[in-house]
C-alpha cells in the first residue's frame, strides 16, 4: 500500500497483485481520506492508466470514520500486452473552504509485470510422442467409401432435378456485388443518429449499436474478427494494419467509452453523445478504401487518408 500525502487530505493506492498473466485482471483501488468540509474532484473514468484498460469499476458510498470521510473507487483493469508496465499517477483535485483554490494530489505509480503465459507445472520439456496409429480394417473402409459415394451421387441427381423444376440451371444466379464496408457503416451510423434511442434514455443500447457498427466495419475493411474480440484484443490485432497514431487514438477513445457504458454502467454527459458519433464517422471516413488511378492508368487501392496525401503530393508536383 502506498501513501502519497497526509493531512488535510490523504490518498492511498494499491493493487491486489503485481504479477499477472496476459489477459488477467487486476483490482486497482484508490482511497481518499479527508475532512467533511473538503470538496473533491475525482479523475474521469477514462483517465490514463497507461497500458491498462478499465473493464469494470466499483464506487461505494463514502463512510465516516473518526470524524473524517473515506471515499474509495476500485477499478478492474487488464492489458493484452506483455512486459513490465506501470499504472501512472492519478491526479485528484480538492478544495478546502474558505480557500477557493483547487489543489492537486497524486497517487504513486504502481508497477505490474505481465507474463505471456503461465509456466508449465512440470518444468521439463518432454519429447514429442510418436503418432498413434489406428488399426485399419480395409474392408470396412472400402464399404464406407462406397456408401458415401452412392449418397453423394444421389444427392447430386436430386439437386439437378430440383434446380430443373425451379427453372434454374446448375450454376447459381449472379449476385449483386457486396457494398463497400464504409458505405454500409455510414448508412448504419446515419440511421442510428436518427433513431430515438438517446431521446428515450436507452443509452446502453445506443452505445452497443455504435460499437457493433464500427466492429462490423472493421471486419469488412480489415478482415479482423472484431465482433469476437475484446477492445484490447482488437487494438492488438489492428497493430498489423499500421493505423496512423491519430486514427488509433480515435478508435481507442470510441471503444473505451462504449465499453464503460456497456459494462461499467457509465453515464456520459449529453454533449458526449455527438462526440462519440463523430468519432465513429471520422474513423470510417479516414480509413475507408478508395480507388486511385495514377498517371500510368494502373488502378490501386488505398485508405482515404493515404489517398488524400497522394493527391496533395500530385498537386504539388
């Protein structure tokens, strides 16, 4: 347990474990002790926790002990990076009337080591065992193969006559080409903006849909299984597509606020809703795939941001 300062306000921070395996959670608790007349401003839920992201949080009601108030907030955090990391200091502001000046108080930084996997219980490396061969009954194998061939033949004949009765050929009808991922995403974002979810107080449903739209777009644009990954896993996977720093932070902020609403019962201020929607639209517009046709006539594909840079470079020459 680390103590940052005593009277008139003191803050303590602690973690329940300093060594974890990748993906494990850590309980990070910050406790503030102060006189009853002291005014306190806690950091926002999206405060910088370094490599760690908030999975959940708990903030019990303040309790009075020996004439002083004790306030606590416990974050459940995790990361999908490995190595030695630190939770940076959190800044808490307080004011002691009649003093009108706000003062800052910081927690101590805490060190955590994240291992890639749990060590083997045995410790020793064992030799690879030879493959175990199943006994073969060739007559049985041939009999099963013959039955399977007959079934496939009958299925093919049945399919042929079914298609013929439907007035269709054996080949499937030509389908319309799939819409670009960014067009589908922008249309879905427009419909979400025009919906009544925010007006009717369905904040969690709104942010769940917003997150799903962006994850579906990422699946169609980058072929990453975004709907099946946590936000941390998704950001880790997207490192392979070389997103620009500004675009990474845009997506990270959007996923973080969506997760806080969905899993931590966070209630954003009304002015945060349009910002979250704008982050989603900007991410799609910046990363959408556009076709470029250079002077040699060869068509290539690039993101919107790259295309804009290329166009600017062409104009300058």
